[in-house]
C-alpha cells in the first residue's frame, strides 16, 4: 500500500505550487493512473514518490513507512521508467541492462529475457545511440523491470510508440500487475489508462480534479451521446444529442432522413474536458 | 558491495575506451614519447654535464681541475657535475647517480681500455643533473599525461552521465555514493598506472624502482581522479567545466618550474599535489634506491582527504541533490 497525503511541491520557493494538496493511495497489486495535461505536475509527484525530489510538505509512505526513512533496500524493490529515455548511449541495450542489474542485491532477470519482452531482442547488441526514440523508450522500460520490482513507476511508457508496439507494452504492464506489482502510471494516453488502471486521478494545475475508477468516472460525468448523420444539399451533416434529449432526437428524425445513427460512450478524454474545462494536450 | 563495484568498473572501463578523449590521450602519450627521443635534445641544459677533477696525473681537455677533494664533491652535489679523483693508481668516479652502463662508457671514453687504472665509483645522490635533460623530464610528462588521465576521464564520464541523465536512474537504484566513487577511482587509478608505466619504460627503460613507481603512480592517479570527481559535480556542461579543468591543470603545472629550476621553490608550491608527485617520480626513476616513503605518505594522505571530499560532494551535489537526505 502506497499512501500519498496532502502533498505539496514548490520548485521556486515563491508560493507557486507545482503540486498542490494531492492525496491518494494505491492498494497493493493495483494500477493507479495519473492523467493530466503537460505541466500538471505528474512527473513532480512521481519524483517525490521515488525520492528524487525532496518531500517538502505532506507525506509519502510505503506500508506506513515514510519515504524519508527508506534506505537502500527500498531501491532494490522499485523500478522507475523515466519520461525521457536516459540510458548510456555508448553502451548497447544489453550492456545498459547488464550493468544496471549489477547494482542490485536482489536476484535480477536475464537482460536478454527482458529485452525480448519489450521487443528489443534483435537489437540487443546495437549501441543505444543507434536506437530510435521508441526503442529508447522501451529500453528505459526494460531497465525498470530488471530487478523484478514490486513497485513500478512508469512515466509515459507508451509515448512515441506505434499502436501495435504500444499494445505489446500495455500487455506487459498488465502482466506485471498480474505478478503482483503495484504500479504508478503517468500518461497522456487515455485509452491506455482506461484499459489498465484500477483507479485514475485527473490532475490539473497541481491538484486532483477528479479521482475514481474509469467505470465510475464514466457513469458520473460521461453522458452517452447519439450521433445522427443525414444528407443535406448533397453533403453529409452530423449532429449529436445527449441520450436523454428524446425530443431533440425525435424532431430531427422527423425532419430528415438519417444516413447513419450511432451511440457513443464518453471517453476519459471527454470527461477530462468536462471536469477541468480544458483538453489534455 | 564488491559485486556492485565490479559491475560499475566494467561499465566505466567500456565507457572510457568508447570515448574519443581517451584515444586523444593515448595518441598524445605516443607523441610525447616520440618527441622525447627525437625532438628534445639530451643536452639542452649542458651546464649539468661538466667534469671536474682533483689530483689527476694527466690534464684532459674538458675537465676542470679543482683545488681540493672537498671542492669536487661540493661541485658534484651542488651542480650535478661528475668528479674524478686520483688516489695512487685508483680513479674515483664521484657522480650523482649514473647508471653502471653510463659510468663504463664515460670511463672508456676518457681513459681507453679498462685495466690501466682501478676504478671506484662513489655516488652522491643529491643531484641528478647528469641525466640527459630529455629523459629527466619523464616525471613531468608522466604526471601531466598518465596521472591526469583520471582527472579528465572522471570529469568527462560524469558530465556525460549528467547530460544523458543516466545519473537519475542511478539515483533510484541501490548503487550508492561509495560504489560510484570507488569504481571510478579504481578504473582510472589502474589505467593511469598502466599508462605511467608505459611512459616510464618507453622513456627511461627498465632500470628503476618498479614497486615504488607502481605504488606512486597508482596513488597519484587515484588522487587526480578524486579531484576530477570533486570538481565536476559543480558543472553541468562541458564548456564551463573545461575552463576550470584547464585552470586546475595549469596550477598543477607550475610545479614543473621548480622541477626544472630547483632554485624556484616558494613555500606554497609544496602544497600543490603535483609537486610531491613529480619529485617522487624523479626519485623512483633516477634516484637509485632513494627513499620515496615520504612522497608516498604525503600523496596518500592527500588522496585520503580528497576521497572524503569527493564522496561528500558526489553524495550531496550529484546523487542526493534536491532531496531529503537519509
Ligand atoms: N526543475 C524544475 N524547476 C522549476 N519548475 C519545474 C521544474 N520541473 C518542473 N517544473 C514545473 O512544475 C510544473 C509541473 O511539471 P511536471 O514536470 O511535474 O509536469 P508533468 O505533468 O509531468 O508534465 P508533462 O506531461 O509535460 O511531462 C510545471 O509548471 C513545470 O514548469
Ligand atoms: Mg512529466
């Protein structure tokens, strides 16, 4: 169980908080998604949780123990994938994992096996400087898994990946959860969050605007919509109505001949816009 | 702990040999050795090569007769000349530590075939002026090429770890400060020693105090690596770092002046680490068994202080910067 309690962070000391009164907890073995536009404070929260940034105010605790009191042992248990790929460009993918694995005092995985998980087996012996952006991103993720962590911090693990690779990574994250890992996931990718997260928090300007399971958020904020497409003066026009707006739907159908009618559930992105009044990117 | 350090050492070694600067340093080493042998004349400071004598039967051209045995010894001690004294049919060769080969060559040149005289050799080890000037510069070259390798490489590797942000990954690993510092100190300590030995053999030959040389080269290389780590934590880009690194090297190079002109030795110059190191190398290479314990002790003590400083700085400014310390 990870508890984050009334967390604040001010980089500049001028009272402009990058993180403002954030509280949540992540039960063991679940995935917690942190969603929000650029600059919302997602990485700041992750960095405080991993001990990279100073805990200024509030508390972060693991099984009741403050992040400030955790020693080297804690780092044997966690895996961190950073938003920007940070590997040794002069080492190969394999070497990057191998020497990183050497730092742990717990059993580590075979680098080749982990590279295989992220689809880099064939490029294992290429220098990282010859990797593409997406390959570097995957190498970063692979490095975070090498010590079989039971707590994972993943900052934008699918950014810059094509849909099929992204889905491979999504499955990999799901497998980690099935193995019992507790995961803090930061992403812009609403589809990924929707499919993976047990709980999501919408972060906006440093504070949590809404937090619930994806299903509950949709029930609470998302209205189902009906889209009606018809022909007018030789071109297609689409109008959308709330599912509740029976009168509106009826009157349109009276006036025109629909070409297509379909209903659509609100996405997390729609809900985000509804909750915060702004888009995600 | 051992496993961690070894893993980091292999990594640091690979990163070093894949860095262009390392090969620049290596090529420079070869160029220095070549120019010592082919470009720098052996006698550009010929004042040290005078021959003086007392009581010789014959007057030889080029040998300055002096008024007493004491005057000859004084001259050998002070000016690094070579003295010849005759006692009956024995010639005593008084010199500041010439190799046996050089002594034989000298005597053969002066007196022809051995046999006419008994020759006795007496070493006064106060001055080494007789060593050809190009060879005598070996300690300086070794100090500012092989020994500073660690200073430059530690700095360059740390800067690239900052720039590529791999240090962030290290910070959330169980690696820790000690393993980080010890690994680099050992890798560059070992490579600095190998390069120093290479230069010593290529310039001076095989005739020197090997154990003393290896110890001094290792401790000095470690010292400069630690200095490199301690300084580089303050920089995040190459250009600012480079200026400071050059400044530090230049300050260290002022001790070269004392080495070429022993008259120049203001008290402060002894506090520059390279002072002890250069004179230590001189003793090891040319001193024919002269005691280097003092140089080793001073350099080790300086390295110990720098180890503490490097650990504290790496921990505070590199590995735990911006976070609550535990
Ligand atoms: N080192 C820093 N110094 C000062 N301000 C910073 C620093 N890092 C981040 N900030 C500020 O803190 C706020 C939150 O940044 P953070 O990186 O946490 O956002 P994010 O949600 O991760 O954004 P993104 O989606 O772009 O990664 C931003 O306003 C940013 O400008
Ligand atoms: Mg971020």
